[in-house]
C-alpha cells in the first residue's frame, strides 16, 4: 500500500531539508516538486512556450545545475500560475506519490490538489526575515553575490504570486498540521515532522 506525506509551504521555510530527512528516516522516496516548475521556467528563458516546456520536460531538464538561481525561481513562479502548465505536471506527481514503499512530496499544492488523500499533510512556515536569512546564506554559500534585501524581496514577490494565483494557490490544506520553524533548529523541525508521521502510521 502507498503512504504519502505532503509537505507544503512558502519559499525557503525548510520544506526541502525536512522532506529529505523525513524520507531518509522512513525509507520513502522524495520528490521536490518545485524542481518541475524550476525546470519548466528555465526552459522559457530562451523563449520556449511555458506549456510546451512543461509537456516536453525530460529527466535531464531536472538535473540542470542552475535550477537554484533567483532568476529561475522567478521564472518558475510565473509559469506555475499557468493552469495548463500545472495540468501537464499532475500525472507525474500523482504516479510518484502512489509508488510502493511510501513517498514524500514537497511543494505548494500537494496537500490541496495533487494528493488530497495524503496520509500526512504538513504546512511548513517561518517568518519572512528568517526565511530570507536562510536562503541568503544558502546562495552566498554557493558563491553567489546577492544582498539580503534582494533575497527578501524575491521571496515576498514569489509568495505573493504563488498565494494570489487562481490555479492551485499556496495555502494550507484544511487538515494540514502547521509547523512553524522560525524558532527551531533543523533537527527540531525534522523531529517534529517525524513525530507527526509516527502518530498516524
Ligand atoms: O519550492 P521551490 O521554491 O523550488 O518552487 C519554485 C516555484 O515553483 C514556486 O515559487 C512556485 O511558484 C512553484 N511551485 C508550485 N507548486 C509546487 C511547487 C512549486 O507552484 N508544488
């Protein structure tokens, strides 16, 4: 039987780290669904039509090494507002969620749209300042030159677009467990997520 953990929330709240560690702990497969939108957005930077880009996405597109840049993140959130782009990516995500042995999917609409029947739904948040600070450290740690103010501005713009769009907007599922990681270490946030999953397994 499949067991699905849906982890949603705004940018840089800690979803990625929590998802990876939770998947490793339980031996579940993990899909970072943001990568699908990043890879689609990246392909539109050279003028490819967004819907065409989503429909013809290849495994190689998901492995491009510049998917984490702020430009690609912004392109991702623009294409993510297009209903036909989202529709083109649904089947792949649902098939991943149903694989035997359990799966963790993280994104914006996993608990609300992609896997409304997920056994566990977490909505991970943190304050804007803390999210910006974490993302700034991550980007500058990779050698990128970008100010904290710019990172904060990028996150706010993306969250506003992701929350305001009509197609699968960013919001907690009604039955999601909220996890605010503002005052938590990574280990504490992961432990809390594991405890929530253990309580329903
Ligand atoms: O999670 P990440 O920051 O990599 O996602 C990049 C963008 O992809 C988000 O800002 C959002 O617009 C979009 N996205 C989405 N639905 C998902 C995952 C990501 O709309 N399930």
